[in-house]
C-alpha cells in the first residue's frame, strides 16, 4: 500500500471516531453499568433468601439449622431449598422426575425399580456409605446391642418382659419382585448378627420374616411399608409370642369394617422419587387398596372402663400403618398402648416413653420394641440419646 493510501485510511478512521456518538470510554462504562445492575439483582435475591430463611427459622420448629445431624444427613439443605424455592420450582422438579423415569427408567438415588412397578428403598439394598457400614457386622451393632441389653435388664427387674420384633426389609421379603436387584451380603450379615445377638442375650424375639414371606405380597409395591395382608400376618405372629406373657387372650372384641371402596394409594417411594403428583403414564402404577378400620368394641355404659394396658408397643412407622397396632390388639383380645413414631429410628419411640416411665401403669407386663431392619444400619449420630443408661431408676420410685 502506498504512503498516500495509508494517510487516506488513517484520516478516514479519525473522521469516523469524530462522527461517532459515543465517547471513547463509553462502551466500558455501559458494561460496568450492566454488571452493577446484575450484581444488585443478585444481592437483592440473596437478601430475600436470607429473609425467607430467618422467617422459617422463627416460625417452623422443624427448621433447625443448628443441628449438625441435619447437615450430615441432608435434611438441612433440603429445608434451605424449600425455604428459598421459587414458585415454579416444584413443578420443574416434577417434570424433570417424570421425564427421567419415562425416558431412562431413573427414579433418583433413593429408589430402585425391580420387577415392573415394584419399587425398593435403596438403603434397604445396600449399606449407607459410612465408616460404620464398612465395619464387621458384630462390631457395628455393638452399641445397639448394649442399648438393647440395658433396656431388657431394667425391664426384667420390674417384672416386665421385653419382646423385640424386627421388621425385615421389603427386599428381604419380596424376593420374587426384585428382578435383577439384590440385597448386599453385608445387609444379611448385619441381620443375622442382630438376631443372633438377641438370642445369645436371652431376649424374647418374634420372627416376622417367615410369616411375611408366607403372606406375600406383604408390602405395597410403591411403599416401604407392609400392606393389610402383611400387617395381619405380622400381628398374628407377634401375638403368638406375646400371649404366654400376659396370661392368654383377653376378653375384648374387635370389629373390622371397610371404610370405602377400592381407592388408589400413592406410596412413599413415589414421593421420594418425586413422582407423587405426575400423570399416571409418567410414573409406575400406584397401589390400590380397600381401606378398613379395626377397632375395639365397647358397650358404652357408665361402668364400661377400658381394661388397664398390659402391652406397650413402642415402634416405628410400621406400627402406625395398615392398622397394625389394632390388629395386634385383636389377636391378643385386649387393646395395646401404642406409642410408636413415624420416624422411630432405632429406639426413638422407646427412648421417649422411657423418659416418662414413672407414669406407666402397674398393670404393664410386656413391652414390644418394634424396629425396622433399616434402623440397624443408621449412623450412630442419628440414634436417640441413650436414656437406658438410667435404667437403674425405678418407675415406681
């Protein structure tokens, strides 16, 4: 290019700069303004999120962010997620879960599908990833066995019999519905070690695995809990163990009445998979059931007093499902004092009522401690405080 051409191009560029409506530094200032606007929006969102968290912390007793166990098991993060959720967040999660299942058969990390429509809790198939899960079964169970032993000794001194009923995991019972899934050998080792420890300590235990297996299907397809068939089979098996310790069957009669016709039942495993509220074609088929009520019959007269309780049932959510406690009472011929909790863990319900045992009726002869197999694998930090260390304190003091 000639010198004249270079001078011409240079002067043309100068004229364009002079004619431009923007000052030389204006693009940078525009970018800075945009960045400041975005930062302000982010800051506003952060402030609103903090305000929402503060509101939930004051109004929701379950919103305990100072609980280290809640941070370890993920409950705290889920609570935070709910507190700062956007209005359409739940719909997006439902849509995502439905698409994942429809296209890939994926139910998320907590749920696995065996035979078509049969859902299983992942924690029931393999141990949770923890140091305790890697330890040999007898070592991992030592703390639980010691706790059980202290309870049993204290009750024995009071003339009360402890009967342990461990509910086997759904995957241990419904083996014909696994279709390729399998329970880790470490779960079976833990199960066998627990039952062996009960036997070696002389603790009375009820075998529920055999009766539940014989009654299959004993569990809902889309739920971790037993259905009415399973609850009845377990109640009958447990009653056979309890009756010799209460002097035989009582006189109380029970009625069984259907509540309504056949109706759908959305199981908790569908809830865990995020598929509880999606169209039918985008999730496994829900269970159907004919609900029924089991209740004690009372004459209703002025002198018709309920006999004092002889049997206390302290258990997990299994003892609160499918009318199990009332079915047990029907098999015993007497009402059962049921103090079970939905989040029973290993001994949460037992520990809670143990703290109030000064108020236990003197008529009490048997304490049934029901727990799920899953509770045997829970980390030590999730267990109840060991109230049994105060076992030497008499309820009659």
